[in-house]
C-alpha cells in the first residue's frame, strides 16, 4: 500500500484556513467583526457582559437574557479556597502567567461535578477574579472578593487597586476588555481548539490557552510596549529612540500584525480612548502625544501600523494597573473567545492530527554500546 | 486592498504537512522509526534512557554520554515540596490528568531560574515521579521518593506499587514506555509545538501537552480498553461482546488508527510482550488469548487493526498498575517526544496563526436594549 501524499502548507499555517468560523472575522483592510457587528459599534455602545453574551451565543441579549447571564456570572465568582492555597504554594517570583495557568488548571481539579455549561460559566466568571487575586497573592496581599454591585470591569479595577474605580476608569477598562475579547485563530485560540478536538474539557483547553498566551510572540507584547514608552518619556526622546532602535535593527514593540497591514482598528479605538482618559483624569495627554509620535515615526520609517497592545498598554498604565498584570488581563477577557472556539470546535469536531514531512535519517541499525 | 485568499484544507489538518521533522516517522504500511531506527530494533535492544537520549539528540549515546544523561536525570528527580502541597489541595476525585496537568504547571511556577536546558532535563526526570506521586496522594498514600539505584521504568513500578519490581516486570514496562515515547504530530505533540511557537517555555508547552492528552480521543483510550477486556473475561464472551457492540453500532475501544490502516507495529510488539509477561509470571496467557480473539474478530468484521492502547492496557494490568494511572503513564514517556518537538519547533520557528473562513452574519447594527 503506497503512502498517501501529504499537502505541504506554509510554516505557521500562514494563509491556511483550518476551519470555518462564525465567531469573528478580522481582515487586512482593518476591519474586525464579532458575530457580524463591527468592533467600533460594540466599542461605542456595548458592555463587557453584553459582548460576552454576543460572542458566546451569536446574538445580543435582550434585557431579560442579559440580567440572567450577569446573574449567572456573579453567582459563580467566588473562588474555591483550595485554589487560593494552590496559588500560595507558588514562588513569589514566578511569571504571572505561570501562576494564572496553574490556578486555572487547579480549578479543573477542584470544581468537580459541574455540567459542561456550568464549567464554562464558572471559568468566564472566575477568570477576572483569578487574574486579580493571583496578582495580589504574588505581591503578598490578601485576596479581595468581587463586589456584587460592580460589573466585571469595575470589579477588576477594584480587586487590583483595592479601591472602587471612577465611572470613567471602569468604562475605559471595559472598552479594552471588549477589544481583547476575541480575535479568530490567534495562537491561544488555536491551542484551545486543538485541545478541544481531543474531547478534553474546557479547563484543559483554557489551561492550554493561558499557556500559549504567555509567549512573548503572543500575549507578552503589551508589557514590552509600556516599558518602552515609559523609557522614552517624551515625544522628542521617543522619536530619537525609535530611530536609534531601527538603526540597530531592534524590534520596536507594539507594531505590526499578522492580519492588519494598514491599521489595527482596535489600536485606533484605543488611541482615542487614551486621549479621552488622560484628559478626563485632568492630566495632560502626555502618553497619548508620545505614543502618537512613535506611531507616526514607525509608519513613516517602516510602514508598520501600531497594534492593540501599543495603545492598550498606556491605557492600563493610566488606570494604575501593575505592569505584570497586563498579560493576565488579556486572558480575563479572551477567555470568552476561547470558550466560544471550544464550543464551535465541538459542534463539528475532528481531532487535529496533522502530518509532517520526515527529513531525518533512515535504515539505521542499533549498535551495541561498545561499537558506538 | 483585497483580502489575500486562504487555502482551505481538510478538517483536523488530515493529510496536511505543517512542518518538516527529523524526530519520527509513522507510515500507513505499519512502520515507525525514531530518528532512523525501526521501533522493533529499539524495542528489542534499547533502554528508556538510551531511547530518550536518541529522540532528544538524534543519536544513540555512547557509554559516557549515557552515564552522564542518566546522572543528569537522577539528580533532578526530587520534586519540590511545594508541588506536593499543590497536589494535596486538589480534589481526591479529580481526573488524574487534571491533577498531573496542575502539578506540571505548578513546577513551572516553583522552579525558578533554571536554564532552558535544565528545565527540560528537570521535566523529563520529574514527569514519572509526578505521575506516580500524584496517584499516591490522590489515593491517600504518602509520596515515595525514587530509588537512585533503579532506572526510570523500575522506579515507576516501585513508586506506584510501593515495592521493587522483578527484572521481567521493569523490563516489560520499559518496552511499553519506549513504544509510547514519540509518535510525530499527534494532538498533544502538535499542541506542544503551537505553544512553543509563541516562545512560551517548556513548562507551558508540556502543560498544554498533558491537557490535550486527557481527551478521550487521544490518551484516554488505554483505560477504556482494559475496562472492556476485564468485562469480557474470556475469549468466548469476548467474541460475543464484540459482535453485540458492533450490532449496536458501539465503538470497540483500542481499534483503528489515524496512520496505521493494516497494523500498528507497536500493538504487535506489545502483543508478543503480553504473552511473554503472562507466561513469565507463571499465569496462563489468559489476557493474551482474550485480546487475540477480540483482535481477530475486529479485523474479520471491520478490517480495523488493534492499536497500541489495546495491548498496552493488559500489560499494565498484569504489572499491577492501577487503571487510573494508564493515561498519566503515557505522559511519563511521551514527555520526551514533547521536549524534542519543542526544540525542533524553535530551531526554525514561525508562530502558528492559521486562518478561518468566516461564515457568520455581516453588517449587523447594534440596537438599543429596548429594541431587541
């Protein structure tokens, strides 16, 4: 029997459509839709909970559905004591994504007997609480329970900073969470689908999602972006540093995107938000001006557009969020996309089992140790 | 700017070669090579440590290299106390793979400051110790430290059963560990490569590997196989049950394989081993005869060959290994393949970021709540 011939495809599956999806669509011309809605429309009008419902269920909720969904999330937001104990055993200097990954994994070994649907709601509800409290424990602080009067975004700021945010602050964070919620087959969502395809459960799949999101080529870029901006300090120095980095062949963080070649719509929405937030907090728009200068210079020199991370990072900074929480924060929102991809994968599943072209040696013969 | 056209490929990436590899090659005609060596040659002649060295380094070790490699593994086999504490926090009824996944993840948040090479050796050394002691703790037993006078296979049996195995027993388990060590781009190794491609570390990647291996379509099959065989009891009832299951359209566990359409070479090697092991332990070859009958019936009726899981499972049973350890045991050996795939991915990396064909709605407009 002759071997079936494999189709060789580009590395990284670049340009290779591995599935149909009706969750989201990003296009190189700078458009992004969630379930048919333009990202700008949702950014302007929707809430975290509404958008999560939309991504999960394919339709915007009516008021009864939204109330029920929000209630389902709120009533599941208390973390089991054992998960806190697990986090307390981890090293204080561990990478925050290693801590979060372990906490998510442990949840799957502590919450026993839930239905698949309950598991999903639990994970979406608890992920922001995990993000905030893994940070708190790693920083030597006591965990904070979410306040049932606050929505997801406000609760995140409350738990992270230990005090309730202003309306402007929680509104701003909510906008960023909406932008981070879903982005078709990025590496973490693809990881979730591969794990889902074995019929492993949602905790297994999302643990894999967090694992992939740790990688500096994926989730780690927003931390690198703010560190660069803070080092630059002001527009003039920013411009000089960009030129200097480019001359040395260094990577300028927060630029370029696999899909968006002209502009990242999420970056442009975040840019306006950054200005509004800085001004709303009564400070000059200094990070906005710096970022704008760097963005223009990068386009002039390299024709690379700023991506979401480049503008989300200064927003998180103005909101007082500790830098080490930036990547975990991504997971607090993206978990909604992961759960949707998990369900879509299982709705028409075939296990991922690609081929590889063998290019190694052949017909070698085991030699006894003394003949090697 | 028009959208670049995506190439649509078969679901599950069936028949799609996503990378070159020089680690292993499996072919539909029933051949499997590791780094150029036939699996039967390694099965007959090699040890766990030698085969692991081969898969990791692309060559069989000479005696100095093997001694050094074995020493490196032995000196890293002690688990940090905190990892045990993490496992103690998990539910006694949690799925063993959820426990193992959490333990592997926690190792990455406890072992700080190792080089990438040290991390890999640590993980390969500790995985069997994790497998055995996660089981022990979940069963209410105290953990057992590995005995530095025993090799990996003997230590596994010693830690699992609490007493040193006979030479035949540890030799038999070692054969199975060799067969399970690597199998090109199965779902867990592919998961490892996707996570590796983000530049996340080996703990992140192997946590994802364990997560994928949990799935009943991947690692879970050997448990199902032994449960079926034990229920059958004897050849005559086995034959009747097969016919009955087929008549009802039920899946008979341990048959069929994505690659091997005629026979799985690992199953055939295991089959001979099962006979030898049963006879060597002075019992009649009753599981062998039962399995042989079921295998022949399945080939006669469905032209489906027995796969590795079908014959590994009764071997584990004869070795006294608790059924809930069968899938974790797979990970204790496959971790070697995962680490090799991780390194091969990074040697010529491009992040996995496939496309999807959007088939959802378009141009929807956000409506205020009261108009929905």
